[in-house]
């Protein structure tokens, strides 16, 4: 079952335009407060850790990304495909 969208159920709610605006404003305000709370908590965790600063974190992420792109264990090669086919009995 798919989750209904606001547009798909708007007519069935029988809300006036002002009521819809109010509900939308309340939802946006709640989302904004939740995002700020998560952002503040994440910032506290990073600051309290003290082990890494922004530059260190960026460097570590760059190295991990580079390693992922260069590491052949993530690459699909002909020998790996052949080995997989043999394991699956598709010789």
C-alpha cells in the first residue's frame, strides 16, 4: 500500500484554504524545530569528541571515498563473474 500524498487527500479533508495553510505552517514549524535539534545534537557530538576537526573529517572522508573508488574488491571483473557463475552452477 502506498502512502497517500497531501495533494491526493486534500479534497477529502474538506479543509478550507486557511485551515490547510495553518496545518502546513504547523508541520513546517515542527520539521524546522526537529531539524535544528538534530543539527545541534550532532554538532555537540562532534565538538565533544574533540578528536577531529572539520579539516580532519573532510580528509578522512576523501581518503575513504578514494579508496572505495580505487579498491578492486568493489569492481566487477571477468574472473569474478566466472567464479560467481561456477558457484551458482551456471557454467
